[in-house]
């Protein structure tokens, strides 16, 4: 069995790291198969890409397709052309894609058109908001993938609603991102600027913003920063800014308790999450990480494809009501926030379960 594991953008790297490790373990245990990693190059800044390979010990990719930035059409089209070239003449049996980025969509389309089976890790999640490119990526990927490794029962139901048979195709295994979190928690490390900026554990807020609907609108961005700053009672707000957000920020006067930083590596970033009073974000993965770590999370979005982080975990959606940020932060400071629980199977063993299922399916995977 020949497997190709795809990664393209920052949130993919922490999802493939434990899968690669579980595949390596199966080989060490005597299972006979090969796997290679393909990096599409969707993210190329060292701080958005290479640092995760180094910190999480991800094996060197067989190739980097070096597609870089562009419109969604340009980026996806370039991945499609380059990934098809890569696969030509190779006997690949299975392509594993993770998450919902453009690389996930593009590589799924190529593999399926070449008659190669596709497994989608984190399949089935839905925001039902087609204004988000990620939702389109999820819908297309799930409509043609063969196997689905899911993070929640809600995801299983979403897949069954679009006609995917549960038996033999949908496998509720848990969350590979949480595998990475659990494996690396002892290695989380304090960023150097915590000393220079006198940031105290448990006292600061952590902010991340990168979605176009927040990051590209200077007025909205300015209001978000002001709301958090005013409510935080002079506590520090650590804000590692994505390149896209940094562009918009160049025209905004930052409130003085906002500590802007470069994008952080995994070990520094997760340290910031674990020791924050609360996190304010528009990310998908951070909703899951805060739920696991039981840190209050305010999500700057109208919806979430990860509803269990709100129904079981510590997350709430701010929706369009930016003014409500203040009240929520006051509740957090008063200590009256829901405690939250960890969703089922977010136990650090997800990647092992994925590999077990793949080995059970190998006859079917090898014989299209
Ligand atoms: C992508 C994913 C998003 C994910 C996010 C995490 C899609 C549709 N979006 O969004 O789901 O949550 O990654 O970061 O796949 N840029 C750099 N350096 C880089 C990469 C990007 O400076 O290494 C800048 C470029 O100006 C680029 C912009 O960021 O135009 C956006 O990058 P892009 O890859 O299009 O999407 P993200 O916003 O990063």
C-alpha cells in the first residue's frame, strides 16, 4: 500500500504530525506499506510552515509544490496541475487529506480523477456558511472522498445526510490536533517576550484574527481591538498577527495594552493558550484547543463547524454582536464562565485508530 499524506497550510501541519508518527509506528511493528508527505507550499513563510516541521518532528516532504499565494482559483488550479504531475507514473493507492484548506480540496479532486482513493481526516464538519471558502472545500472534499475519519457524532450525521454510508466509510476516531496537543504539552514553552513585556501567567488575554471577514475590514478590526482592550481592565492582550491581518493593522492605531507579535511556532503558541485568562479568536482549531485545555474562548464568528466546542466545551460565538465582547470578558474576569468538558475520543489516540482502520481496509484500498 502506497500512501500520500497532504499538507499545505498551517493548521494542516499539526494534524498530519501524529498521523505520520502512527504510520511510522505501524511500519516499525512490521506492517509493510510506504507513505510520503506532499507539501503543496500554500503556506511558505518559515513561521507559518517550516517551524512546525522542526518542532513537531514531521518527516521531510517528498516534494514541495511551492504554489504560494494567489486568488483561490489560482492557488487551487496550481495545486491541481502540480499534484497531478507529481502523481503521474506513481503507484499510489491512497491520498490522505486533512482539514478544509484549498490544498485539501485541490488534492482530493486530482486523486479521485486519477482513480486513487481518498481519506478525509476531519471529514463531515459543517458551518453551513457558504461565504467561507473552507465550507466549500469541506463540501466538495466530502462529496467525493472514500473514507472519513471524524471528530464528532455531529460530523457523522452530516455525512450520512449527504448519503455517505456509515458502515466501512465513516470512522469516528477523535481529533488528531488533540493528539499533537497531548503529545507536546510537556514541551510548551514561554515566548521570550513574556519576560520583556512582563506578561503574567493566567492574567493576559490571547487574540488571533485571520479570517478575511475580520482581518480585511479595518473598521471591524479596530472595533474588535478596542472592545477587548476596554473590557480587559488594563490586562495585556497578546496578539500574534497573521500576515493578512498585519497588512490591515498598518492603518490602525493599536490600543496600548495590545502586545503584537509575529506568528508563533506551535510550542510557544500553545503555551500562550494554556496560560491565558481567555482566548479571543476566529480560528477553527483554536476553538478545539481551548476546549481541550478548558480555557474560555470567544469566537469572532457567526457560526462554527465545531459545535461541540460550544455545546460541550468552553467556547461561545460572538456572532455580529461585537459589543457583547465586553460583557463576556467581564464574566470571565468575575470567574463565572462555563467549566466545559472534553468531547468524546479527544484522548491523544486518534491517529493510532486511523492507522488501524487503514490497515483493516488495505485490501479494499489496494484494489480499486
Ligand atoms: C488559510 C486557510 C484557512 C486557514 C489559514 C490558517 C484556505 C482557503 N484558507 O488561510 O482555512 O485557517 O490558512 O492560516 O485554504 N501569506 C503569507 N505567507 C504565507 C502564506 C500566506 O504572507 O506563508 C499571506 C499572503 O498575503 C496571502 C494571505 O496571507 O495572500 C492569505 O494566505 P492564504 O494561503 O490564501 O490563506 P490564509 O488566510 O492563510
